[in-house]
């Protein structure tokens, strides 16, 4: 399995007060997601936000599990 994920970290001062992810399949849901994020920031009294949109995850291959190492980073794994 390979996936691209967008993560959100809400801060108050130097402390993370909430972690989350954003999922959108269109420009409209993207706008709604960020409006919801703004409301969450208000509710949590967060004064900072980090949005990471380049996090890749992939399941290690059987061989990688056997060897206990990653041979190919998630960003270069392709599926059909």
C-alpha cells in the first residue's frame, strides 16, 4: 500500500495541541477542509499551524521485512 497524506499540526506556543489530517477530492472540499481547520484553531485557541502535504507512506516489501531495511523509499514506489 502506498499513500500520500496531508497532515495538520495545531500549536499553542511551542506545544502541539492537536494533530489531524486533511482529505479532499475536489477544490470545494479543500476549501471546506481549511474552513473547518480555521474553526478548530479557534476552538483549540491555537496560535500556529503546520500543514504538511508531502508525506509518503508505503508498506515494506516482503524482502525488506526479511532484511529489516528499506530498499526503496516510499516516494519512489509506484503501483498500477
